[in-house]
């Protein structure tokens, strides 16, 4: 377990994962593109024993979340490792609104008889608590993607459950700067580090942070067996990106709050969803799919692209993605970056004007 000293998260983001504190040592742990190591040190083969670059990332994230982090090649690699912890015949409780690949993973396992799945509305706290009593895995995103619904994490994480049950919170949208689910009683926190942690749209990386060393060890075993190992460059870039996470998130959140208020007043916008924190806003364009697609094709500063969490603002119509039939056809998910909010608003205004 990473024990963060008595410093603020903003300081930890800068100081952690630095490697050796000795004269002549580099300030940053460099990318170590090694598959194997000279024997005798306890480190032999990177797939089994990790590399210093992975460990720097895990130290930094683990300290921010208050647990032990395990890095994976992608967010879905991290999610798959968690599902692989489940026994055959397990009961999975999954939110009705979440990143579409996770329900795909759950459905594929259900079709093979690995587990059963029950979907629950994010805000139906009573139902979450009821189902947690005999669930093997409780998995939810908060805020959810892309409807930005917020779960009652304190109540759900504290719900009675069996000793082997897992409560997993995908905290990608919130980041550990906004919420720390392990402190609320969650067993695992999952991140797509591709998003806010990396922050520059230049890497694929995932992570799970465990409340116990024993479960972190199990996750490392599955990482090694499945080969879901992160690249050296990706881990290095993620550490570099996390150095500025507090600054990026502060700027993007302020802009998202401003844009959400302005969008709510625009005549071409039906509904605005913003939980009051974070840097993602979703809104429905009047008229549905065709006008929403036209908006995406008309923006010039905001990039018409998938994914989120980078320094650049991105936007896409999520109902156009397979597996998102539950979404309003005109819903646009806007990931607000670090541009000036006035420029972003002018871009949105001209795109929303017929």
C-alpha cells in the first residue's frame, strides 16, 4: 500500500514516482523498454515483475487514491482483470449508464454462463443496496458516461455484502482529486488513464487501485497471465500527464461550469446535464440526430472526436456509437479542455446557429 505523507494531492502529483533520491539520479523515472533484467535483484521478466516506469505510475496513482495501484495496457484491460476475479456463476450488478464496452464485456461472459447480470439505474440507491446483499460484483460509474448521473457512493459502498463481494467504482470522470471511493468503503477503483490522468490524448493505459495488498497481488497475477501489460512509454507519459492533473482539471472544470450555464440558455439546446463538478457536459440538441451531427461537423476549435479528458475539447454524438440505444439521439458529450471558455462558447454558438 502506498502511504502518502501529509501533503496535499497537488503536491503528491508533483513529488511522487520520482525514483531514487540520490545525487546524479534523474528527476523523472525514464521509460524502461526492457522485457528482461539481469538476474539476482528479484526482477527477471517485465510481464511478471513490472518495470520501474510502471511502478512510478502506480506509486503516484496509489497515493492519490489511498490504495495500491496496478497498471494495465488499457482501461478495458483493467476491467477485464476485475471480472476475471469472479467465480463461475457469479452475480454481477451493473449500472444502466456506463462506458459501452463494460456492458459488452459483461454480456459476453453472461452468454458463456460465467455470470448473470442485472442492470440498475445509477440513482436508485435502494435497489443498489438491496442487490449488493448477495452480489459478487457491484460495478458502477459515478458520474456515469454519458448521462452524468451521480450515485450515492457512501450509501452503496457501505451496504452490507458478503466477505468476498467486490464493490468497484469507475472513477474515470471524477479522478481522485474529486472523490476517493476507497475511503467510502469501495474495494476497488478503476481508471481509464487514457483520459484525465494522461490528459494529452497520446496514450492507452488503465489502472485498478485496491484497498488491500492481497487483491492487488491477484490483479497483478491476472495482468501477467493475460499479458495485459502497459507499455513503457505509455506509463512514462501518464506520469508526466499526472504532474499537471490538478491544474488541468481546475481550468477545465471552471470552463465546463461556465459552458453548462450558457448552454442551458440557448434556444437550440433541450437539456443540459452537468453534475456540478468535473469537465464533461452532455446536452441534447433540438431536433435530434441530424441537427446534432451538424453541430459536430461545424465546430472549429472543439474537435469532433471520441474519448475525453485531454487538454483539447472534444465532442461527439454518443447515440451514434453501437450499444448506446438508450441515449437520446441528439445527445452530445462535450469534454471541456484547457482552451479559453469564451473561445469555446463562440465556437458552440456558431455551430448551434442554423
